[in-house]
């Protein structure tokens, strides 16, 4: 191993501008967990298969295990911790995961919720089939996915003011 | 932490070429969805990397002066699928890359990486072969353009000359390929998401003005051989023939003269041959419908 190589990274994490010296070998997961203690970002497979490390970068979802920390330069990164209000109030999608019992062990939950945020922020009505495809980049070993699917779908309908539509809300 | 010995970050295409000449042992990293996985698995452990992630001039889709569709090599799958130029002229490419991995992989993975890895199962590769894409390569001697067929040398090896500091900078779809042409892709895999193709089939068709004759049909496969390949016998058979179901079925059978799939843990050779004939037929039926033909 050659001598260690560090680089200064300036980026926005959950709305706050930060500066951090990072080892160029670090993944974004390493940086978010190790330097910023954002432990909602899970280390699952670390090879892009499970989605447990998923975060938003400039509004798009990325598995942070397959993303170099130095690439974060100038980016806006959002983790699950960035969804809560100033006094720890839960966002609508987090509350929906609780209401629908979409959580068991919770390991997949932050990653799933961040994908849900990307989907919901588009303010579009998706079919069940489209929603399943949009959620397909995550593994959950506990819930069997149905409750997760329902939590996302209900939040989508609620935001679009369509939650009471008997044909959609199944 | 990744087990890498050094990281060099290119800011521009010229910068990337220079870094490549200075560090010929280093590997290019774009979206990293292949490279970082291989590094994690130990295959590339200890290597140095040249990152082109921030070379933004290599992103995006446009129509150039010669009316080629120009796809910058760093354009991600998600951006290809959502792009209006792609949707209008070569929608099948957007559909094909929308079958890669899952959403997060499609936000990270680039079309450059999907072709420079030289992998036969790459979801963009069969469509790019079937539309006779041109690969644009930039190095110390400037830019050269080669047909995608020549870009693939053998499994895992493409025509990028490290000694010339070359990187792939764009993929072009010539107007002669996309004009008045419709296509369809079938990815056969065990699951709908997060799976590598057992076989990939991409067909496109141009019909005569009265929609009764096949003017030009092109077909290419992934995983039917060590690199993506055209099925030229099948094309020669169908071109000039009437648009009928019988001809389309015979076209499906004809692909068996062209392809050479292997037995692997994913599927046997016989099974791959079976789905190749069936996929060829279904893709052509779909292409005819998109082209406004009737069967
Ligand atoms: C979980 C998972 C699922 C996947 N599923 C699929 C799938 O279903 N279908 C599929 O086709 N692929 C799949 N892949 C593979 C991968 O995502 C794609 O091949 C992707 O296109 C690679 O692009 P990248 O930018 O991430 O490449 P990188 O990993 O950065 O690079 C790939 C290779 O290309 C070289 N390279 C990249 N860009 C250039 C350039 N511009 N010039 C010269 N050399 C270059 C690199 O040196 C390297 O050898 C999957 C990967 C993962 C992790
Ligand atoms: S930990 Fe990143 S995808 Fe599994
Ligand atoms: S709740 Fe345990 S993995 Fe999803």
C-alpha cells in the first residue's frame, strides 16, 4: 500500500454545508457513518445488491457503498436523518412505515424510505406494477414486501389527495 | 474502505487522456458499479484508479451536425430512459437499459461502462449492435470512430489502446440506423429485477411504405456467444420478404444458424437456443406492430 491519500470534500449533508478530509479509498457509506455518525446508512452487502446503504444525491438514489466519498464534492446528500423535522417529528413516509407495519428488524428501512422519497418527490401517480419496479432495488428479509409497498402507495395517494379513492386504495 | 493504491481524478477528457498516459497501469472508473464490485471481491484489489466521474462534458444526449444521436459515455441509464431524443428515435434503447439491475444501479451505471466492460450480457449491448452504433474513442492522437462490432475484441476486452491514452467518449447512433425504424428488446432472466440476462435479444425493423415488405431487419443477441453478436443469416433470410407470421417464424428458426450459446449454470445451450428463436420471433412481431404493420 502506497502512502495514504486524503482529499478535502465540501458538500451539503441534510441541508448543512460541511467540509471533511476523507481517505480517497473511502466509500460514501464509510464517510456518512464514520465521519458524520449517520448510522441510518447501513452496511449490508457492500456490493450494490441490497439497497441498505441507499441515500439521495442531488435528488437521485444511489447505493452509497458503490460511490466514492470524494465524488460527493459539491453534492447535496440526504439521508434518513434529514427527513425528520426540527424536533424529531417524523415525515409522512416514515409515519406510514409505522402505520402499515412495514418494519420488522428495520435494517432495510432507511434505504427503502429514501427510495420512496425519490419516488414521492416526483408527485406522480404510479400503477402498482410501476411502483413495484421502482422499489425493486432493495432486499428485505423480514416483511415480505407487501406492507412496504402499501406504505409507499398510501403515501403517494395521500400526497396526491387520492387516498379516499376506493379503486386506488386497496 | 476500498483496497486501492491511488486515485487520480480527471476534470476533462484531455485530463483523462493525460492521466492514462501517465499511469498506464491504472483502471478507468466511471459509475463504478462494475469496478468497485470487482475491487471489493478482490479481483482488482490494490489497483489504482483514474476517475472520470466528474468529466461532465461526457454526459448527456444530443443530435450532432451529421444527425447522429450522440450519447456521452458517462450518461447514466436513468437519463437515457428519460431522454426525449431517445424516446422519439430509439425508444428500445431506453427500454433495454431500464432493465439493468434496479433503480439505484440505473442512476449510477453508465452506458460507457456497460460497453467498455466487454460483457456479453450487458443490457445495452445487443441493441447497440442491432442499431450499428459507432463508438467514439478519444486519445492522444485525437478522436477515432469505429463500428461497435469492431470495438468488441473478445469477452472482457474492447479496442481501447492504453498506450494511446484512449477512453471512450461517446456512442453514436447514425441516422441511417434510426430513421423510420422501430425496435424491441427482450431480456430473458430468472427474475424481473436485479438479475443478469440469460439471453438478450434486440430486433429492429424498417418496413416498406405500404408496410407489406421487410425493408431492413436487424437482430443482435447478448449471451448467445462470448461477445454480443448479430444474426446475419436470419437477417438475410427476412429482408425483402413479405410481412407475414410464417416468415417471422422462419426468421426465428434461422437465428440458430448464427448463434453459438454455451452451457452455463444459468441455462443450458439447448435452452438458450430455444429462447433465442422464440425471442427473435416475439421481438420482430413487436417491431412490426410499432412500425405500423399488420399481421
Ligand atoms: C447489483 C448490480 C446489478 C447489475 N445488473 C446489471 C444488469 O442487469 N445488466 C447489465 O447490463 N449490467 C448490470 N450490472 C453491471 C453494471 O451496472 C453495468 O455494466 C454498468 O453499465 C457499468 O457502468 P459503470 O459506469 O458503473 O462502469 P464502471 O464500473 O465504472 O466501469 C466498467 C468498466 O468499463 C471501463 N470504463 C467505464 N467507462 C469508460 C470509458 N468512458 N472509457 C474507457 N473505459 C471505461 C472501466 O475501466 C471498467 O473496466 C449490475 C451491477 C450491479 C452492482
Ligand atoms: S450495502 Fe450497499 S447495496 Fe448493499
Ligand atoms: S425489516 Fe428486516 S430486512 Fe426489512
